[in-house]
């Protein structure tokens, strides 16, 4: 097990803030929603790759961008008490450590001796990009019915290279 900040809790706080603002009839720009999705994707990448300084830096950037855009709007709509309570919850989440347990699981359709990863297909992680990375690294892939791409191969190092290349592509 390894310990690092509970970025998922921070993402959830930002997602809930956006929900509250939408309920108050505040129009949220598409760029903010894209930033929220990027944050979630980076958090998932950090779970696989570990605490790469570049991934953590990008997570912190996304959080900062979301906070700087959403907080003034929330203060105007909901008042100082709401913001103070939210800031307390953000501070508590930043103090908590996430427990990440790395485990091997059996996945139907992948031979037992293969290493694998599943990636959710989104606007940020399009199928064409993922397939081209798979071809470059000579990894096998299958599109699954739940909008995931299953990537698998003989070497765990190749899977890690896939994650790194995907991260580099998302950073552009």
C-alpha cells in the first residue's frame, strides 16, 4: 500500500460545487467541465503510475484552475458561510491520505499470464489516440461494451510505458 493525498475527495468536492451552482441556475462553461474531467483522468493515471511529479503538478494545476473560477461565483451565489465550510472540507481532504492498494485481479477475456489496464473512453482519451499508442508499443487491445478499452500485453513495463505515453498525450 502507498499513501498520497486523497485527490479523489478533492475532485468530488469540486464536482459537488458545480452541481450546487447548476442547481442555482449558474451556467458552467464547457472549459470548466473539461477541466473537471481532466482532473478525474489525471487522478486515475496517478493511481496507476504512482506519484509522478508531472502528474501531481497537473492535478494541482487543475484544482487551482477550478477553485479560482468557481469560488468567487459560489461566494456571490451562496455567501461567505458556504465558502468557509467548503474551504474547511477542502483543507480536511488535503490532510487526508488516500490508501491505494495495488492488486492483480482476474479479468475475463485476458489470458492469466498477461498484464492489463482498462481505460475509459472519453473526449480526453479518444479511441484513435489509445489505439495508436497500443500499436506503437505492440500491445493488444479490445473495445468493451461499457466504453472501456482493455489494453494487455506480456510485459508489465510495456503497460507502464502505455500509461506514460497516454499521460504525455493528455498533457499536450
